[in-house]
C-alpha cells in the first residue's frame, strides 16, 4: 500500500526527516507518533504530495506518487492538522464541492453525506457559513468530506483535535470499521491512548529518525510498559499530552 525508502526532507542543513524507511500494509491502521517537531507532519505532507522530498522514494499502490495522477488521488483522502475551509462557503457547499471533485454518484453521495453528518451531528449546521463554525464543527466537516467517498487510503494528521468525547468515540469506531473493510489509515496523533486502542502497528519518530516500529506487543518486547512509557523512553522524555479539547 505505502512503501517509503530512505526518505528525507532538509531545510538548509537541518533534517526535518532523515532517511526513514517503512511500509504500510493494505487493511492496516498505522499510527505515526512523535513529539512536536519530530517530523510527523513533514512525513505525511511528503506522502500526500504537499511537500517535495529532498531525497528518497515513495510508492503508493505500487506507484510513484504524483500530484498529476488524478486516478491515484481519487483513491485517497487527507485531513490536515488544521481544518482549513473557505469561510464564505456553507457546509453544504463545501461537501458538494468535494463530492464533485471525486465524481461521486449522486445517490451514493446523498447516502454517505447523511450518514456522516448525522454521526457528527452536523445536519442543522450545513446551511451556515463555515466562518460561523467552531473549531470542532470545522473538524467534523473536513472529516465528513474526507470519508464520504470511502477512500482506500486515508491520511489523518491529528484528527481528534477539537472533537467532543462522543464524536471522538464515533470517529474511532468508524475508522476501525473502515479498516476492517480492507482500507488503510495512516494516522498521526499526540493522543497515545488513541494509538494504543486502535493501531495495528505503531511507528515512533524522534528528531526526524525512526526509533521503533511494530505492534504494541512488539514494542513492549515482553514487558508490561505502557505506550506512554515506551514513547518517553525513546524520545528522551519529551512531553506528550492527551488532547481532550472540547468543542467550543
């Protein structure tokens, strides 16, 4: 599904990501963890074509990824670490626009839109301008847009920021069901309990380099250590926090 070899990104003489190698399998929930500034967002932006690597190779669906490859892009979705949406659009306008980009069949679009907006309790806000939305509502909107066409490969960069506890739980359940259908999720998060609960494999990156990769059981190596303890040990004790920010 995803194959990364010797991938690097430099800014001047500083490596944001330094020669990382990993694969992500089809039908896998893959959690990519690290402290702030460790290279998580840089990696995910290279994987989605938003940043040009300094060196290395990325293959997605056994193809070298290109922003010009429309057919490949239609099989994917990306939710960034901030829910940026044009404020002068209504929620409905935005979802209609995304559905048109992916050329969704109308009945299927209506079905998935209803399912997801009901799940996130957004139905009554769809005719409002996005600039009137709270941060949590914007996050729900971009998640709805990303999930509507049921992408084979879904990239999520801190997806639970701003979500209320109920929406957080519903999203986790939805993602697990999505993966169980054979789809793949690449997830970055500071919320270690989320990774511990739903990830099939976990990759820990620190200062641009991969420090550990495997299942939770493999990372524990027979010990009873929590993921938080493993994380802190591998990242020299840098702060990790549980994001429980409630919707405004």
